[in-house]
């Protein structure tokens, strides 16, 4: 990737950063929302965990990672909006008429959402410890090993939807639907043991299941890096699959309809 | 902004037999066009004539169905990245980042062009100054006027010092000051060797830029040449008369035609012919509402070639009247209904009868 491609990707990343700094409120709200919901749901999660024979459970062991995972997938909207607004501002064709390749235009738009997703996870987990008494009995490195590929999955779900959706309204609807579906099937809303029978065989088909499995292994079972290699690997595979979908369907010349 | 000359004999832009279709609609048909270094070409045509399609093809945003395009000898189809380094595109629709400042908008495109640090600042200043953006650099684009935003939009196409500049209706909806600045800047760029393809709905701008002209009609180039050449070969002079009610039949030694309710007398020296025309009206003179002396100009060239007038621009503000425009309108009635076609003098019959 010579001939200045990295420099152009860096320019796109800086531009995304400038736009984020100009209006960070959507991200701040999306980070506060899981904590807000957690404050209502903690007693319910505590009861569910204790029913599962988790002694001394505060509810944060299920609630914090669960809410973190669910609201992380709401970031899919942010990823999609960042691409669609280029069409709404009529800057997409200007970028296409410039020196950057289509691949660079997409790659440059991955970095900031990825960083945002990782930071959002970190903030929710940290606030979970401070506000709701979350105790991580296992390795923090293992948490990172699950969190980073999960964040990558979220970003690539966004990019895949950008490739597949023609309008921002479609993207918004599908992103919200997927976020709820992934939260429900993946065990973010209830402990996996409490999933309904019909949902259990479907659960491994969504990335949130593997994220919750990895987080639970670290938080509840005191697992280390070795304990999360499988979940982290599956999350990487999901991210790779979503990248393939994006590459297959994304066409730089496709017109996208923004809100305007 | 100095530019390197193109390799000997290679035009800044060459289109040969270019055809583009959207489904069953033909947007461009067998279009051939060349633009030399330092040349300004006014690309004229009604809405839907193919101007924007042509620019999109040159910029590599669309692929032609047939024909060859070369930007300084490089095909935007086969080697789009090399071709795009040579060209700057300011599309018709405003394409800016409204939440960011002018400086951030310009810096982004400078960075994409490979500039870093001090060079970004220098190039940003270099582009901002002639377009009157220096004092606005730290203002958010969303808070600028439409004309100022249009200048930012144009400046973003210039940061990599393109040798071919594609400006698609750059003055649509802008104020007089912006129009004057843009025209002056385009002239400066051309003087420094930049080839400019300039599409517009305002014929006076083409005349003010001293541009050569390419007229597109239904996707075909129907005329190409310098202003002088086109006026000499296609420019009609005439006396035009509007009546209340149907125009009368006149017996005159010149060809008389009815065109959309207007009586048009084609005559080589229209000023000398006016007394004869008025005398021939007889009783019908009472019904005369307006009389126009039409001198040969781009408007009459366009009318002759396409059968339609060109004055229905995208806004009614009309072009900035530059001192170089060959004719000014003399609307004695002062109707204020927007621009009178260049090359015409209009007299309201009721006040001069």
C-alpha cells in the first residue's frame, strides 16, 4: 500500500475525528444510555444470576457486559451515518474524483468508529465497576481480547449495511433491528441460561453471543486469555465475513439517499 | 498558480467519439472535444443537454459506453488515479463539510493531495486569498452565505493545483461579488496555463471570460469555436416585435417569421431597418407592445442552432454585468423581470410611439 495511500487514509481518519469532535453528543448519549438502563435493570439481573447459583452476584456481572454489548451495536447507526452524510453533503463524488481509491475511502472511515467503540466499551466497564460494583475476577487482557474484535464486528456490520442499503432510513431500521436481535439472541438482555428454548440453537449465529460468552468467562469464571481464545476467534471470523460482504456489495458509484 | 505544460502536442483534455447512455436515454452521443492548456471553454446547453455527464465522465465518476477520453494524455477509465491528479472538479451541487471551518475543509483536500504540515497551511492560504476567503478561514462553512460557500466549494478543487479545472455551473445562485471574483480567478488560472471547462447558464460570463464555446444540445456538440467564429457563422441580427394579439402579416424586403408569438424580421443591419419595419406596420402599430433590436451575439447563435433561447438560467438574478460584455440591455420600461438577452436592445412601444 504505497504511493501515499496511508497518508490519504490518515487524512480521512483526521477528517472523521474533526467531525466527531464538532458534535460528540450522539456518542456521549450512547455511552450514558447503557449505564442509565443498568441502574433500572440491576435488581433483575441480580435475581437471575442468583437463580443460576452465582453466589454473591450483584447483577453487574450480567448487566454491565450485557448493556455494553447491546448499546455497542447501536453504534452501527453512527458508522452508517458517517458514510451516508457524505452523500447528503455531496462530498462523496468529490472524494471519488480525488486521488484516494475507493478502498482507501472505506478504510479511512473504519478507524474512528473502531476507536469510539473500544472507548465506549472501556467507559461502560469502568463505570460499571465504579457505579454498580462490577468485579472482574479474570484477566483484563482477556477482556480486551474479546472487546476489540467485538468492536470490529460492530464497525463491519455498519459497513456491510452501508453496502447493502440504498437509503439512510433503511440503514437506520436494519441497524436497530439487528441491535435488538443480537442483544436478545446473544444473551445480553438475559443470562444465556434463561434464553427461551427456540432461541438457544440460534444464539451461536450472532456475534453478541460469543462476546457475552467471552466476557462471562472472564468476569464470572475468572478466565484468562486462554479462556477467551475461542470467542475472540469466532468474533474475528464474524468480522472477516462482514468484511467480505462489504467488499462484495460495496460500489463507490452507487448513489445513497441521505435524510435530505 | 503555475502549471507544467502538457507533453508536446497533448491537449489538456481530449474527448473522441464519447457516448454515454443511462438505460435507454442517450446523455451524450459521439462527442468530440479538445481543450488546450490555458484555454477556457464555455460549455453551453440547456438542462439535460449533457454538460454534467460530460464533466463526470472526464472526472472518472462515470464510464463512457463508447469513445476515448484523455486528460493530458491519460485515460480516466484506464488510469483514473493518474488522470485525477491532473484535474480538479467543482461539481454543480455544493459539496462541502458544513460543520467544519473553511480552513478544515481546505486542509482536508490538501492532505488528500499529499501535502502535510506547513505545506497545507501555505497551499490553503494560496487558494483562499484570490477567492476572498482569507478572512473567513476560521468560520464554520454552515454559517457562511451561499456565495461564500460556493467559493469554498470551488477552492476545494484547486488545492492540488490541477492542470485541468472542471467547473460545473460555478456561479449558480451566487451574489454579484462572488460571481466577479470567480470570473477573475478563472481568468488568472487560465493565464497561468490551466485549462478550464466552464459550464454555465449565463452567456455573458462566457463573453466576459473570453472563452471559446462548445454548445451541447441533446447530448451532441452542435457548435465549437471561438466566440467570434460562432457569431460570424451563426449569429443572426433581427428586429423582434411583440403585439397584443396575433402579430400582423408584414410586407418587407427581409425574411419575416413568427416565433412563439413574436414577429422576427431577420435583417443584417437591424437599426437601419427599424423605420421601415415601423412604417410597414400601418394600423397594427397600435397593437405593438415591444420592439427589440437583436444584434448578433452568443444568444442569437444559440437560438439559431437550437431553436430555443438560452436565457432561462437557474435563477433570475442574472449575471454580473462585466465591462467586457458586448451589449447591455436598455429596458426602457424598466420592468425588472431579469436579464434581457445579451445583444438585444429593447424599447417599449407604448412609451416611444
